[in-house]
C-alpha cells in the first residue's frame, strides 16, 4: 500500500474529526450513538449478499510429492527453491467466477495440506476469511469441511473472519494434515470499502485473498486471529505453493499471482486457467474482458502490464517504471525469484501490493503522472519487502511499509540521480519535522497499526520509517548499508520477520552495535539489548 492511501485517509479523517468532534462529544455526553471509526469511503449496506447454494465441487486427490509444475513459476536459477516447500503450506484450488444479478460470485473448493512446523501439538487449524473484513466488504462462506476425509464441524470467530477447523487427532510437530472445504465468495457491484481493493465495477473484478487463507501459528502464542482495522494492510500469512484451476467467462483476461501454465475450454462459454505459483504468501486475482497487455523482460523476469482501453500510453510508462524498479532492486537488495511480475490497472484507491502482482489506480493511470511513478516503484518494492520477506502487517506495519518507502528513495536515486533523491528525502524530513513541531506524539515505529491514529499513521510509518533507514545509511555508509539489506533479504527469503531480525542483519553485516539507534527510532522489541533503554523508562515499568 502506498503512503498516499494513508495520507489521504489522514486528511479525510482530520476533516471528519474537525467537523464532528464537537457533536461527537455532545453525543457521548448525551449518551448518543457511538462514534464509528472513519473508513476510506462509505461502507456498503451491512446486510450482506447471501450466496446462492451450489453443487459441491469434487476435488481429485493431489500428489503432494509432485513439485515439477511449480518450477515454471520460478526463474530457472531459483527453480530449486520449490523443493523446501514440499512440506510447507500447499493449496490445490478449483474455482469458478460468474456474475449473477449484480453480484460477482466465486464458487470454489480447496484441498490444503498443512504441516506443523512448530514444537507444539496442534488441536485446531485456523483459516482467515478476509473478504468478510469490513475493509473488503465481501462475503465468504465455507461449508463441507473435511479433515483427512472426515467431515468436521468448524467454528467462526472474529466476526466471521476466522474459521477454526478442529482436529480430532492432534497434529504432532512435523506431521501433516489434509483439509478440504467448499467455499463461495460474493462481491456486490462497486468498490465501496476502504482502498477499493475488493469487488467489481464496470467489467473489472478484483479479488484479493479470494479463498480461505491459512493463518499463522506462532509457537507458544497460538493461531493469529486478529481482525485488522480499516487502516493499513490486513493480511498475515506464510509462503506456500498454489495450484489453481480458475474458470471465468471465455472473453475474460485472468491475472493471478503466479504463472499460467495452460488454459482450456470449460463449456458454457467459460475457460479454465491453470495457474501455479512459487512460494507465495497469498494470492490476488483480477479478471476482466477489457484488459490489454504489454510485456517487457528484465533478465528472465517477464514484467506484464495490464491496462484499460485508453490506457496504452500510460501503460508503456508503467512498464518502463516497473522494469527499472525490478532491475534496480535486483541489484540493490537481491534477486526477485519469480518468473513473472504483473501490474494491473484497477479501481483501487492508489496502489496495493500482492505476491507477484500489484494493482495501480485508474485515477492516476495518466501519462506523466508523478504519483503513478512513485506508486508503481513503491508497490514493486513490496515484492522484496512483504512478498518474499513477510511480516505481520497488522502488528508490525513498519517492517514492510517503512523499508518499502525507503525503496522509493533508492529508485529515484538510481533513475534520476542525487538531486531528485535529495529533494525527496528533504521533503520527507520537512514533513516529519513539521509533524513533530505541532507537538504531536513522536511514536516509535514498532507499534501495531491500531496504536497509531489516522492523523499520524502515515507520517510515522511512511515518512519517519524511511528516514530511519536513511539515517542508518548515513551512519554505515552506502556500501555497508546495502550489504546489510542484502544479508537481510537473503537470510529471510520466504519467511516471516520480526524487528529483531532487522537489527540482527544490520549488526551481523556491519559488526556495529546498533541497539541504541534502533531503540531511538523503532522503540522496544523482543531481542533488543535492554541496556539501551534509559533507566527512568525501565523504572517506570511495573
Ligand atoms: Zn506500501
């Protein structure tokens, strides 16, 4: 997600609060209605669309040992990365997209194999039903769930965003379990909810996390079940391999995280697209009959840009920007491992990242638009920091967003030289100083999205955050700083990181003791040397 998303939200919320604070106070004093948290745009009606029942899909058995199809989704030099994922999250999905009476319907079934990589014995498996979040404003229903072929009663939690699958036989460390489920997803016409990520409008369907997604089991803590606020990104998941058979109207272009192997007629005017992925932590599908396509290659990486009618000229610019960004980030941070990267024009608000795929708003899809350039570079940067290296975006948004915002500086410096780089960083410094000058709290970076408010999330995570990396680069020098980022990327590819992992990578690569500066900017976190925390602060602890 780009900073303009949150900046716009900040301005909007500021106006709302300025206009409403008096009456909100009056209402609470008078025992009136509770004040709702602001969202990007109006929420859709709270009565969700019921999904018509459909015949269940009979899934074939899956040979989990056959890893060969997935190698096609990797650059040849990284095809071997697939091997380690035989016993990681595995998805085999069949789904069908239709449009009925103003509702886009996705009916599917999935066979998922989960391996317990923790030291704990598990008594349940948790999936997240992200379309049920108010921020996505869709409706996902799961039924006929089976564990190793035996039907089970599942339970819903967190306002239907978490599906708990009980295990009659507890899952010991190292053991695997196979779960099948039928699911349906409904998206009403319109992209009403925050960021405009999920739904369809005109003839463009956009479906982030369009299937039940395995949540993350954290050793000693349990399954992650938190419900994201409308601000920020909602997903926290682990990398896995996807094989998908996605059926859509035959005149539709289907773009999905991963690589299409083949497609074939499915009858009734429909086509089935057979898509596989490398190790990816979630999946986006965009389907539409209006998409044009232009492609360029960075080494052996296909960069595809999909655009709407009239968007051809801007698409060629986006292709150049995205290709430049991929080439620069390959050199600066380490190689992008996947065979393909897709950029798609959609109805979203500004730009959002997904594994192997980014979406950019049609509003800014104009030749020469400056924001089109920074948004594209930013979302491409997320392929390194969010997609390949993952993190809990709800609890530690700085881990991907602050570093990805720093990648915008890197892009500007490499493409345009020192002056553009200095202008951009100076403008961020001015903004951050202005913010502090107002007396507003200079909160640490390592806080959950919910700990910030709409007036400071943007400036702290997207402006103070990249300035922290800039300060590290100044202290360490460009060469050592780059070596540290490369170590970080190499060490944690396909994994989930914490703040301590960032600190360790920078210390290991440079031999410096960096706890104090991390404390100063990032704040406290597990793994930080407690000696750097000032005494009065430590004594204030209960
Ligand atoms: Zn972002």
